[in-house]
C-alpha cells in the first residue's frame, strides 16, 4: 500500500471524488448516537472522517489504515481541519486488528468501509473483522464498486481494466458475503445497488 500511495496520496482526494460515488450518502446516513464511537476501516487520507466529524460533531472518530504514508497525510489533513482532538488514527490491518490495544475501545456504534473491500485481498476477512467490532445497536456501513450490471458492457470492461491497474477488484460476491457475515454474527444484513450498479452499498446492523 505504501508503494502505491506514497505519491498518489497527494492527489487522491482530488481525483477520486469523480468516481468514488456513494461515499457522501454513506457519511450522511451514519447518524451515530450522542457521544457515539465511529470507526472507519481503511481511512486513507482522512477525507471521510473529517466529513463525518463535521456532520456529527457530538461523536468521537477513529480510523485505521495499513499504509503509513496514507496515515501521515490523514494526520496532516485532520490537524489542518482542527479535528485532531476528535479523530484518532492508528496503523492496522483491516483483516485482523485489536481496537482495544489501538484505541482503548473494544466496540463501536458505527463502523464503515468506503471503497476498501475492493482493495483488500482477504476482503471477506475484513468484512467479518469489521462486523465483529460492533457494539449493541451498532451498524456497519459499506460502499464500494458494483458490477455495473445496469450499464453497457463496454463500460464495465473498460472500468474494470482501469481499476486493475491500481490493484482494485470489484467484489461480485459481496451480496453473498454480506448475507453470510450477517448469519455468522447474528446481524441484520441489507444490500442495495446504486446508479445502475456502478456502486453497491450494504449494511449490517446489531439489535
């Protein structure tokens, strides 16, 4: 990840805003409870955490990323936004991390993964790990590339080929994985196709 993002991190937010669709809708719908704890898995440059912290100022925010280069950029952006006192970051592997050791927090009211699963080889493991970090009444929200099922086939071929250059693989099995993870953890799973399948969203909630 550091090899990929050491230089890209400086233009990441500017370029990704045109095709990482659905992120802002996810953030708008997080709605953590008062004094709630929110975790982003794969926080990248900190862009989403900053937006969430501004939208819901009564919550506390945490982020993990495996890339030290991305975390360096995220910390600088968060400090510039004046939010270092409300957003805490740590380096961690999405497929296996100890949030108590990293943050002193065993479980979260909201966890989200935004265009993260398509970049993680063991993405099913990352999904299960995030679902396991939910507090009672908590919810995991996901948005990522879909299968372009409602769009012309040539568009899908071109997009997938371009994404592959960045080691990004849209996960065709995401709906099945969401259902399996819901059964495994006793959660309620929901899935939706956005913008004719350009993006997919899902949630796993804990009663």
